[in-house]
C-alpha cells in the first residue's frame, strides 16, 4: 500500500519536473536563437552597414541601406492597403456578423489565415506581375497586405467585442463623423494604391477583430439597445474609443508578421541590388537580402546576413513589444 | 460600406482559388491524377509528378509534430498547473515570442547553428544506436528532412502551446478539485481529469500547428535539401511543395512547367485548407459541448 503510494508520488514529482524541463527547453530555444543573432550580428552593425548599398559579390564591406528603405516602403504600403480593409471587415464581423454572410466571411478569414504565404505570392504574381510585365514593390506590398487582412480582421473583431456597451455609448458622443471620414480616406488611398498586400492583411485583421468584439457580455449590448442607440452608431463609437488599443495591437502584430515575410516577395518585389524607391520597380527587403546572403557561398555575405537578421529581428520585436504595451494600456489593471 | 468591405474577403478567396485552378489547368489536363503519385520531375522532357514533394511536405510536418507536441503540451501543462504564479506570464510571453521570429531568420539560424549542432552532437549517437533502421540510414550532409523537421518543430511550438494553454485554462477548477479530493496526486489530477476534459481542444491545437507546418516555406527551403526523391531516412535531403514553388517558380521557362508549379500550389492550398477546417471543426464541437477551447480560437 505505502509502496504503491510512494510510486505514485514519485511519478507525480517526475512528471512535474519533466514539464518544467520542457518549458525550459522551449525558452532555451528562444534564447539560443536571439543569442546567436546578437553574437554574430552585433559586431557588423556600424554606420556603413546602415547607409551603404551592397557591393559586388566577393568584395568586403557594403551595407543594406536599400533593403532597410525597401522594407519600410513595402511594409508601409502593405499596411496602407491592408489595415483599412482588415479593420473594416473586423468591425463588420463584430457588429453585424451574426448572419449567414458573417459566418461566410469569418470562415473565409480563417481559411485565408491558414493559407501558405507562398501561395499568396504566386497569386499576386499572376494578378500584378504578369499583367504589368515586370516585378514591382507594389506587387510585393499587395501580397503582404493579403496576408495581413485576415488576421487583422479577426483581431479587430475580437477587440471591438471586448468593449462594453456602456463605453460604446460614451464614445458615441465624441467622434463618429471624424472616424468615418478618416476611414474613408484611408480606404480610398489604399485601394487606389495596392490590392495584393491588402489581401494578405484583411483576413488576419478580420478574425482578430471579431474575437475581441465577441467577448462583450450580452447584457451590456441589450442595455445599450434598450437605451435606443442605433447599432451602427454604437459600434463606431466603440471602435473610435475603447477598442482602439486592442485594434492598434492587432495592427502592430499584423505588421510585425508581414515585415519578416519572404516567400510572398520572391516573385513580386523580387529584390534589387541597387537603391530604389520606385514602387513600380523591383525593390530589396531585409528578408530577401537575408535569404540571398545566407544561402550564398561567401563568408562576407554570411556576416552581413547575420547583421541584417539582427536588424530585422529588432524591428519585429519592437513592433511586438509595442503591441504588448498597447494592450496593457487597456487591460493594465486587470492583469 | 462595412458590408462591401467584408465582401472583399470572400471575393479574394474566390479569385485565389479560381486563379490557381485556371493556371494549373494545363498540367491537370495533361497529367491527370498521376501527378499525385508519380515521382519523375523532368522539366527538359516536360514530365511532372509531385509525389516526392507531397511526401516530403507530409513527412517533415509529421516529424515536426512528433517533436513539437510533447514540448508544447509540456509547456502548456507546466504553465497552467505547476509553475509558480510569478513565472507564468513571463514564460508564456517568451514562448510566444518564438512565433514572432521571421521564417527566414529561422532558416539562417538553422544553416549556421542547428545543422552543425545536429552533425556534431545529435546524429552520431543516433546512428550508433539506431543506424540499422531505414529511418537513419545513409550519409548525413546537413540539409535533410531531420533539419527541416526540427526547425519546423521549433516554429510551431508557440502556436500549439498558446492554444493548449487557453484550452487548459478553460477547464473548470472543479475537475481538478474532484480528482484531488479522491486522492489523486497532482499529476494524476492533470492527466486523468484536466487533459481528457480539454482533449478535443488540444487536438484542435495540434492540427492548427500541423496547418502551419504544412505551408511553411522559407526556413524549410533553406534546410531540407531540395531533392526530388522519396526516402525513408530522415538524414537524407527531401523536398516540400512550398520549397519547390519558392525554388523553381522564377526558373520555370515553359508554360507547362509553370502550370505544374501552380498545380503544386493548388494541392498545397487544398491540403492546408482541409487541415485548418478540421481543426476549427474540432474546436467548434468542443465549444458547443463544454465551452472548453471556445475562447482559445
């Protein structure tokens, strides 16, 4: 009897230790990856790395100025296209998404959310690169936007759903027309600009948004409706005010995710050894540069690849931490 | 206006599927179903069969699951059941940070850190003990199914762990209390009362991880070796569908070649959609029955 009990205690202790070790291993993987990035990349980060362009293969020196600028332009353009569509879709899902269309949109956002980014890349190629006759940064941006939208939509939806109706009412008094005007302007600019990047962004956003909104208790919703607020006005209110932090978080996460994407850019933005700011021409990004340098034969390239990876990782981490900070502004007391 | 915006997504999906199907049609008409199970991929002769890529995609993803599932479940169980309160948020945050690392950075790290590590530390003892099995035969050059599977495992751990954690958190405290009250040890309470309660949600989490692994492109392309061949040994190079598109799309000189790559893309798309839909369905069923896992997704 007591021997059996002892055995059960030992098993319990051993398994507890095992899951603790497994957690340690997972954290260790992160530490090893970030540690190597710093150890191998930091020494190459000097002034010329940031302000010079790549030199011909085999020569020493050179930098990634073109890739840094390219990353900012392509991701910025993608955000311009993807954010309005993603957020708008998320709002729709959160506030009006209970019907059949809502179900379809939500399902589609989830499907697109799981779509391999390389598939979106060849899709953008057939729709933009092939008709235009040449690779372009714009096509890359559109591809990234497509990746961004489903996640953004779902995040936004979740965020908006988190907002209690009482807060909706308060917000209503403050800013409906301004919000709508800005949304309209952004949406128009974005649509005129680039479609593919947006395609990536929207499903992501739509799904995120929905989840947020769904968390609002029904009682609060009913109370608001009982007080006579039109549905659309309340939903706008909500967004403009309380869900903002959550939506900002979703946007930052979405941008961080596409900033490191490489696959959708292989056949759209293509990469460029020279400095270029024209969105209708091929453009370099940090991710493409890392891919080329890491798989190339030169030690000098490997050194630059580590440095570029450190910069890219820093950028992504900054966005992720900003997202954390933004959500904490909203939930600070609760957690 | 919001409704118009929301309609964009379904239209986008239709355009995506339609475009893939149209572009793949010449290859589909030419090779029919044999595209799925023949292994000749000869652009010069104009013959294409995708079996090695389909095999490699499934094999690398399953290998990744084999490594990632115990790890991710361990993390989720530790963080919800055993870890001291002050440790939970920071560790969860660090594990989720793994999801923020770009794929191409994983690839870079894999080439210069993981592969040398596998070659020096992991592979020699594996071969010494299990080298006689078909799974560990042949020479290890570095780029291999093993390297691709390990990097994929690290990449999907944060997804599986995060969703599993949400699922376990949603299991009512009464489940634990009941088990403990009947004299179970803490581990027995977790293993016999908590985990089975959230089982469907946990399976959903694993399938979501699988969906991620199937479509992952850059890191795998950089590590798996890119060889058109079906082999059982994890030490040998392999190929995946995503890697084939990444490597060959810009070199596809003939229309048929391009079309074959589009068909690969279509197959990849269909598989990932099916896997994701399955995961959603599982989590849905749980959500309807017991509410466990509904919040997680």
